[in-house]
C-alpha cells in the first residue's frame, strides 16, 4: 500500500547519502560481499536478533514486533519478538494477502486453467465490467487483462487510497477507526464512479490499487467454482499453515490488535467483508514465502518471468504479482542493500526474499503510522549478515 512515511524515511537519509556520493563518487554498479551461510551464522545469532527487535519496540508508538529470518537451506532459522507481540502471535498481514491471491493466479496459469493475457471479460459478467474503466471519454473495461490486474498496470483507481466520488478517502476513515463493510459489489459500484489513472497496459505506467486484487478474487472464483475465501483456506491446509486464516468472524479478538499511532483500531466489519483479508504468524508467513519462491505455485525456473518491473513509488517496484524493494545506492552508500522480492503491508508487515543472499525475512511492527520501521529493521538484519 502506498505510504508516505516510507518515502519520507528515504528522503531523510538521502541527504547524507547524496553528500557522501558527491564527495567520494560511487560506481554505478552495486557490490555485495560474498558471505557463506557459515559466516552468516556467526554474524547473526539469536541474541543479536533479539537485540535488533527489542530496539524496534523502543521506537515511539511501536508496541510490539516480530521478525523471522531463514536461509533457503534452513541452516539459519530464527525468530524474535518483543513487546505485545510474541513469537507465535497471530497478526493482520494487510496487503501481503495480495501475494497469496497472486500465488493462486500464477498456479492456475501454470496449470493452464487461465492465461495472464486473458481479458477479464472472459471470466466476469458484462454488467460488472461495463463502465469499470472509463478514461477520457472511452470505456477501456473490456481491454483489462489478468496480467494488468496482477501487475497493477490496469490503471484502475484504488478504492482504499484514492479519493472517492464524494471526495473522501477510505484509508483516512479506516485509520480513524470508522469501521464499515466493503464487499466486492460495493467496491465495484464505487470504482465505477472514480477516475482511472491511465489506459490499461500503458507502457511504463503502474498504479498500486487494492481494486485489482479484488477483481482477481472474482476471476479465481469463476475458474475454481469456489468462493475465494475457501480457495485460500484450502491453500493454508495444503501448506500446513495452521495458524493462518481468512478474516470472517466479526467477533474475532484472537489476533494482535491493529495500531494507528497510540490508538487501537478495530475494523471487524471491513476485514470480514473482503473475504480475502488474512491473519497469520511470522512462521506461517515464512512457510508460504519459501513455497512461493521455491516454485510451489509457479515453476522456479520461470520465476524470472515475473520480474517485469514498473516503478510504483521509490523505492518500490511491482512485477507480475510481486513487489521489489530496491533502495538506491545513494541512500545507503556505506552498506549497499540488495534487492528484496515479496510483499509488504500498510501495518508494517513484511514477507521478503533476498535472492543475492538466499535469505527470507517475515514479520511485522504492527503500526499503520510507521510501516517504514519494518524496512529499517530488515535492512539492519541484512547488514548484520553481510
């Protein structure tokens, strides 16, 4: 989810980074030290991870944090939590649910049950699609493909982030604790009244929108002939994600409460209405993340096909179903940060794979107002390993 806090974090450290860059001059390419798993095990102990996570909770309005770190081989596999979050605490993963939805779409694609080039009109009713994407007097709705949705290149407005026809932003209301249900039919009605950003598939354009993955949920339902929440639950069982579930019970208080600054935000009606919002743990997220990049959903040898990057906002890029976090070298001149692939959420939830180091990191800081702190923590973890 687009977040100005993370952008401001990058801008602040850019000043010093730019000064160093101009003073000493950096080569255009990035160089990362080659570190073996044995060396990484020596550099990052459980005690060091505990210290890093404890420091996160010392930050203002961070009441709890958890981070799980593992290598592909599993030779490094540790977890640490602090504050009101325990190692096995269940938390709201926010937009990481998009990685789950994308995983299902990619699996159906790999099984030849759909094609990313298919127009969504092949799967969704005419009355639903008509008027969904009207841009500069032309209706582009029938030109939207599954690939456009999964890569955020549809140009559709985001019903959460963008201003609605009323001039209000749903995100502002949710952060204020104004809970309300937003089932898919309500999403569609509102989006049809909103202004798209650009025609579907316009070269070099991408705009992050929750709308895209809600529509993908409808495509999944059409192809599988099952409700999307049931498809997700089946996926959880397949991967033995025993502590993961779709939000459906409006009385559920079993997960760590969502925080916005010092306030606890209760959004049971909203979370239950989407049929795809997910509660999970850092360990379950690790299992899923390794399955994703291990080829469970889409052949591992073809994962490079997903790396068709478009910039969302610096330092985030979006490919076919996955995010890339790539901090420019000028922002971290002394310790170049390798690219991270995966997904994050607005609450400071993260699930990322670092290909250059074969390291996986999952966790959360559970703070809508400071999701950037999760990235600061991940960067510190990676720096300890290098």
